[in-house]
């Protein structure tokens, strides 16, 4: 949907991108407990077996953040790529009839695929 296409880059920035850590994460209120940022390499550096086990259990209970993949804002889709789509009674996707130039649903699907 159009709203998903418009929101996806912001979500990527929060989860995998430049808003995951640091000042941009703080500005976006996207900060978590420090153990959630630990990587397997960080765990290997913990020499105390009890502390390592405690840290691993904490991560298992509360989760961890994925590795940061992007370091600048994720690109947004161009406006013409975010056309509105609806679902008919059968759940089939079809383009809004006001902009489909009177194509059938099947023609519309073929146009989308090609």
C-alpha cells in the first residue's frame, strides 16, 4: 500500500540504519538497554563465565538489535512508484480504477509484472 511504501524507509532507518545508534537514535527515541546491542564478538570478550551466561540469558529473554547495515537515510520511493492499490472482494490486488486507463484487472497485473 502507499502508506507502507512511504513508511518503510523510516522503519529501515530505525531498525537497520543510521537511527539505530548514537545521536540520531536518541533524537528518534530509539534507544534500548545496552545489552541489546551486544554482538557474538562482544560476548566472546566476556571472560567471566557467570557474567557471560547472565548476559546471554538477558539477551535471550529481552532480545537484541540486528546489526546496523546503513549509515545514512534510506532512499524513499519515487512518487510514481507508490500508486494506490486496492483489493476486490476476492482479495485480488488491482490498481485504483481512476488511474488504470480502463484496463482489466488481468491487464493491470500483467502491467505490474512487466
